[in-house]
C-alpha cells in the first residue's frame, strides 16, 4: 500500500473551499433532473415531506460519519475501512462504494451530456437555426449524444488531473451563487404564469394518503443520491479535510445547501409543468398520471424559456443549461475522485494515469448505455435507489458497532471545541446507531418484498 501523508495527498485550501466542494458534489443533476422527476411521479408534497425527513434524520448523520472516517484515516473508502479494522470484510463496504460510483457516473455522464448539448440547442433555437419539435429524441441518440458524453467526461478528467485544491476547489467556488440567482429569478417569473398555482399546490400540499412503501423507498434513495452519500464520496472528500475543521457544522451547511437547492428546483419545475401544459406540452401520460421522466427537464423547461422574448429566452435558456452543466461537473468530479483516489492510494498509481484510465473505462460504459433510456433508469435504480442506502446502512453499522462513537468523538473534537456539551453529542449517536440503520434496513426489506410482489404479478 502506498504510504501517503496528508501533505502529499492534497488538502483543501480553506474551510469555505471544502464546504463549496462538498456542496458542489451534492448539488447537481440530482437536484434539478432527478428530484423533480421523483416528486412528480410520487405524488408531490407527500414525497417532499418524506424526502426532507430522510435528509435530516438519515442523510445528515451519515454525512458526519463519512467525513469522520475519511478525515481520521486520510484514505480512499477501501483503504479507510482497512485502516480502521483488521477484519477483511469491512473494506468490501468501500468496494461496493467504488462500484456504485462507477455505475452512477456512467449514466450521470450521459444525462450531463444532454444537459450540455442543450446549451447549444437553445442558442440554435433562439437564433432560428432549429425547429424545436422532437429535439430531445434527436439529442438523446446517436452521434450527437456520444460527442457530448465524451466532452463531459473529458472535462471531468481534466479537472481531476488538477488535483484537490487547484482543480476541484477552484472550479466550484463561483458557480453556486450564480446558479441560485438564476433559479430565483426563474421562480419569480413562473410564479405569475397561468397554471402556476396548480403546480405550487401539487408540490407544497402533502396528500398523506399518497405515502406508501415505494414512495418512502424512493425518497430515501433520493436523499442519498442528492447528498452524495452511501458510496464513500464524502469519505474521500473528508480525507482531504484539515483537523481544524468542525465536521458537524460543515455537514450541516452542505445538507442545508443541497436541500435548499432541491426545494427551489421543485418550486421552479412543478409550476413550470402546468405552465408548459398551457403551451401545449403534454404533461400527463396515457393513464392520466403526471409525466415523470427526463422529459421534464428537457421539454418542460425549454417550453418555459420559449415563452420568453427572444433575448430573454436566449439569456435564460442558455445560462440555465450552462449552469446545470457546471453543477453536474462538480458532481461528476466527486464521483470520479472516488475510484481514482482508490487506485492512487492502494496501487500507487499516478493521479494522471489513474484518472485517465478510469474515466476512459467509464466513458465506454456510458456510450453503451446511452442508447437505451430504460437501461439508464435500471442502473439508476439498482445503484442509486438501492445501492446507496445499502452502503449507508453498512457505514452506520461500521461506525456504530465496529469503530464506535467514542472514537468518532475523539476525531470530531479536534475541530469542534464545544462538542462535549453539545446537543449533537447526545443526539447523533442515537441516529447513527439506531434510527438511521433501522430505517434503512426496514425500507430495504420492504422493497425486497415489493419486488417479489411485482414478480408474482407476472
Ligand atoms: N449528489 C449529486 C447530485 O445530486 C450526484 C453525486 C455526486 C453523487 N457524487 C455522488 C451521488 C456520490 C451519490 C454518491 O447530482
């Protein structure tokens, strides 16, 4: 194993830099593509409520756990479990994380490629060079799609090559405020459009009768996906974190930023759906349910942009997709950083070689699956909705019963002076040892039952 010190492995330059990088990892297509789609297909407000609960009761405690493991060990997820226990089983948690990361990145690259291509599609549309009809079908297949996936992976690899502080940290720093600004302006615009109130009601008024096992399961998966948890991305980011930092505080900022942006995205997209309907976009499927797929982002939002004047449409349409591409980029960076740091640490390979080979390998998977949207959805379900909570459960178990909370406190107190008198110290162990793992386990078992039920139907 390569013996690396924190000095040679790289470190974040500043506390703000770390929080922004972790928030950059969290905020991405998960907030703006995946979240509204999940909300719409799971009955609006009820989903929102359960999702928020999962973020705060499961996500936040697990985030503190991952960051602590990473900072304590200074290692990638596999190496971290090796360092904390001599039992050969536990590094498998890290391996599972690396595998989930690879598979998530493979479909994420495809969707990020679509997002990036829309920057140009919007320009072509507003300058009168393309017709809008059937655009998505055109983008999502074939050569165009492949080109944009390649571009996106290329951008991800080149930032990873820059290393921790120069690459990742610098790229994230200025993007987030601009993204929030654009979201707010657009929410303000949509709020006064016809149909908006229906969308707001759908989103903000929970219908408790909609709460069901599959809904809870999806909400939990979404919480893990959106907060970048369950696969060791934050173990890796924690490994570059200085001992001076207050981990629970940083985790709280990251959680709030991510949940806040997801919430804003819902405030934009739910009303925009009904607005788009008044422009003739079909937002219900054949059985009368809300359309809940990738089309939301790639059809409904463009309908909104196209309702603006040419100049405003050009400005908002292109900058929205550009910012979303950037948000996706700060997420793909964290996804690629996990397998890359694994190979660097454990096999003593240079960063350049590791990032290029792994990025190239994942790109090949992306190019294969990009031809089949249903394949993308299946991989997303297996590795995000199921895989991440499973990883999260194992992390809770490891931390609560193998490494133990007392040892975590020793790690945390270095940057958290008030730890011993804090409410956090009393409450967090209850969540990490009991509430979070039991809630995850219950949902996973329920889901297995649900799957057999589905199988019985056929
Ligand atoms: N959280 C990101 C998003 O919402 C996706 C992501 C980045 C991710 N890194 C991750 C998901 C690690 C799971 C694990 O778009």
